[in-house]
C-alpha cells in the first residue's frame, strides 16, 4: 500500500510541474486558464492523497511523502503565472472574450 501511495504522489508531482509549465508557457489566456483549473484539480487530488496517507500511515512516516508535494504547490502558487491566471479566473469575467466566443466574433 505504501508503494501505491508513493506512485500516486509521484504522478501528482508530475502533474503539478506540467500545470506550472503550461501556465507559464502558454500563448493564449484560454490555455493558461485551463492549466490553472487543472492545477486546482491536482491540488484537490493531493488533499485526497493526504487523507489516504493519514489513514494508512501513523506518525512521522507520512511527512516525507507529502512534504515534497506541499513545497511544489507552494512554489507554483507564488509564481507570477499562477497569480495572473488566478486573477483572471476570480476577478475578471472575460469568458465571453476567451475561447469559442472570440473565434466567432473574429469570423464575422
């Protein structure tokens, strides 16, 4: 069971890195917001993993598994790319401008 938890943690760490890279390197706001939403889903999956680790492991054995993920999440959340995507997602309602609607407007 410990091996399965470690595999899940490794997969989530890879997902976090991919989301961070996509937020930073994407050329369109739509792609950046998609990466932001994928990142939030990965954080939710990390919370589920944390509950499973706490249920299975007792004491200090759970710290090494979750400490690396927590550092990566904090690092991504401090990045300018994340903060920009967060601002657009929370405070600026530009959904009419981003995505399919913008393609229809440019075609007219």
